[in-house]
C-alpha cells in the first residue's frame, strides 16, 4: 500500500491479510512506542524501579498510568491556556502532550505555583 506522502514507499513484511490492515497495525506501533518511552527513559523511568514482584509492579503501573493521564491533561492545558511560550520555544512545538505536561509540572513545582486540578470524572468520556 503506497499513500504517496513520502518520496519512496515504505515496505512492510507482514502476515496481515491486506496492506490496509498492516498499515493500521504499523500506525498503532508508533503510539505504543511513544507510550513505552514515556513510561521508561523519557519520563517515569520505570525501567529503573528494579521491582520484580508482580503485585508491586502492577501497583506501580496503575499509579504511573494515573499520573500519565494527569500529565497528558497538563499538556492539553498548556496548549489551551497559551502556556507553551513559558515551557517551550516560540514558533513550532515538536513535543508530545506528555513532554509538554511534564515541563509544565516541573515549572509549576519549581515556582511553587498552584497545580491545575484534574477531575477524574472526565475519564468517563473516554471510557464509555
């Protein structure tokens, strides 16, 4: 399947039945890779927890998932409220919502400013 966005086609070797199915899975891969990097080296550093007991790992992942949602929310707030200029360069923004939220959180904590509240009932929009 060649969309024509790039100068050269991207070749995928797959066991998917159609090119469209392979393309859809390939797109999801990039979102998953971003999530893993946010959970690991570019964010929460879960890989440095050294936890080995499944129950403890599960509890940590639940806490990190909730924190992740809140930080994504902070990234959205940074965009909506025009705070990008205080946490990122002017012109164009090439950071993920997670990175924007993390930068905003660090700035607010450093300057002892109030943290935006997050209403977990907002999650109902995404879960239902």
